[in-house]
C-alpha cells in the first residue's frame, strides 16, 4: 500500500524558505521574517514560489511579520480559490 503524505502549510513553507535561504531552517508560526534575515528580493522570490506551489495570488502589499501570519494568509487564499 502506498503511503500518502499530506504536507501542512507550515511544512511546505519551511521547505520553500529553506530552499530560498540555502539551508535547513527551523521555523515555527512565531518565527519572524526579521529573524530569518531575508532581503526584499528574497521576499519577492518566496511569494512567487508560494503562489506557484498553491496556485494562488497573495498580492503585492503584504505586511506580515511572522510565519504564522503568512500561513494564515496562504490558507485563506487557498480556501477562497
């Protein structure tokens, strides 16, 4: 029997953020983007990867400070697809 793994939004986001940073990141919903030290180009790349992975649009003016806030935004966009 095949095992089916369903990735949570946090797991998928960790994968995207780690790939962008080039290292395995330990993130929680409380992790801030300041702690992750992403520059503005990184943030644009991250949003594009998220939009492609989930087939959603997050818009251009997101003012989010934590990973948890981004997860909520992703989940909301997916639910409203």
